[in-house]
C-alpha cells in the first residue's frame, strides 16, 4: 500500500500534510506536560469490542461514538442534532473538587461561581429560538447548593414547556425527601447522579443512598460518570449495585484531561489517547482531551452488562460523541451536492477523491455514466458510494472528511482529514 501511495506524489504530499498537522498538535500539547500513549495503542481492542457489541445487538449512534444497550434516556438520543434540547446552570459553585472537572475552562468561570445566571430570561429565550423545546437540563456546579432556586427552575420550565423532558445533574450530596417531593410536583423526569469512586467507599455509599431515595419518586434515576481505566473491576461491581437498586441506566463517559491538573492524571499513571481525535478539529466542547484506555473500559462495561444480563441501560458516550453536535449543526445548515457529498452518520460531510493519474480514470468513468463530480486543482471528488467502482478501475481512492464553516454567502467547505481506501474497500 505504501508503494501505491508513493507512486502518487500529490496524494502522498496531501497525506503527509495532514499527518504533520496531527504531529504538531500532539507535540504542542506534550510540551505543556501531558504524556501521550503510543499511537493507536488501544485501537485493536476497541475495534474488537465494537465488533462484538454489534454482533450482540448493541445500539450504535453518531458514527459509533455512542454505543449502548437497554434503556437510553431520550435526552441522550437528542444530544446530537436535537435543536430543542439544552442544558442550563444557575451557577458553577460546587462542593467537590474533581480533578477531571472542565468547568474552569468555561468563559467567565469565576463570575459564574460568584453570581447566578439570569436563568429565567435564558429559559424563556430558548423557547423563542427553536420550533419546539423537547429537553431541558439543569447542571452546575452542584444545583443542590441552591436547591430552592433549582426547584424554581424546574417549576418555570414545566410551566413554559409542559411536554418537555426535564432532568437534573447532581452528586446527590444534600438530596433529601423534601426536595424530591417538590421536584416530582414540578414534573422532573430524570435525575443523573455522579458517583465518585476516587473519594472512597464512603462517598460511594452516600451516592447509592441518595439514588435509593430518588427511586422512591416518579422520576428516572440514572448515573453519569467518567470511567478511569484502572477502576474497571470496581465499575463492574458498581453496575451490579446500581442494577440491584433499580437504576434505569448509566452513562459511561470517556475520561478527559481538561487542560489542567496534569499532575493528578500523571499520579494515576494515565496518558492521553493518541491520536487525540478521530477527526482533528477546533472543537468547542470544553471537556478537553480523551484519556487512553477509557474508551475501551467503557465498551468493556457495555459488554459486561450484556454478559451479566443486567436490567439497567449502559451507554458508552465518548469524547467524539460530545463533539458530534457541533459538527452536525454546522453541516446541516448548508446542503452540499448530494451526488458528490454524503452527510455521514458521524455528522461530517464526506466525499471520495482521486489524485494524480487516477483523476483521469475516475473522471472518464463518471463522464461515461453521466455522474456528477467535483474538479479541484489536485484531484477530482465523487460520491463515497462509488469508491468500490473506483477501486475496480485500478484507482487508489481516499475518503475526505469535511465541515462547513462560515454562514450564508461566506460559507465554505473545510477539509479536515484524508484516509486511503485499500483494494478491499477498507479504510487503512
């Protein structure tokens, strides 16, 4: 395959350019202290787990960035592409100090710790911005630190949007029967608890007690937490404990480094995933960069739930999944030529390309069958569904990942990645 690429010097130059961009990004990050795992170190195991989960009937969404079995909150289904879904916060004050927390990355963090947001105005404005409000979440910080205001938030949300799904994110610290009763009266649909394994078994027991309390009320009790690779066996026990409590589901988040506190990650023997992203881009999500091994651990837990026959839903939500909505919102705002581009299930616009001497072969073939294609200085672009036909011509095609940037008349297509398709039609 390398010989086939080197025989196409223009293609080789473009592939090297993208590889160099990735190397420069990794080097710049490493210069700030973080350590990266060997390139693609966990990829074979992740691929093996995904294949097994497909065979077992797991649910795959957003290009495989979301993998789940059993119950899945409708808020998770609406997370990517759901224009009627939004999460708010009253303030960012918190009584925990999680080393992986990315809230300090958010704009005006200190101000939002000191002062409450104008959430009433924001909640009302949301309804004017979208055709239908379907999901409303309240996060923090810790919303239970201002529990009366949190209840006022849900009461107003239910008044404004009677049919919306309402959910609360909390560690559970301070949750009591009075709050749960009033939240139920407000029509709260779901509480998502975080469980802090690194704070010891006492903290876990406190969280489980709060979950047990919530189970007495008519809303779904869920857990959402990042997965530390070394805690895999303890996570298996936790899944059993949650299942025994009747928890509806757990969202297993890929652990991320929030561009601070690297010493806390280093002390735990952690390294960053390499490459950092499936498609390198200027993502706006403040969560940071994925930790190596966390994705595989999340997938192992989805498989564990199937093997054990657990009743609770288990959802692996990767960092890529968190980033998908940004890409989808950009790309679905502009319709590209459907005979040349497809909007993939990973939310990127994709097209196939042929370089060097392959250009003439592909363009002559497409002319012969009356198919449209794009002509660029270095290549021709055509619909990805025709890759197998191109391979049959003796061509070495590549897939191209793209995002639309700018708006209106200023919109343009930005290519982010090229990947070779081999003779069998597989990405290499």
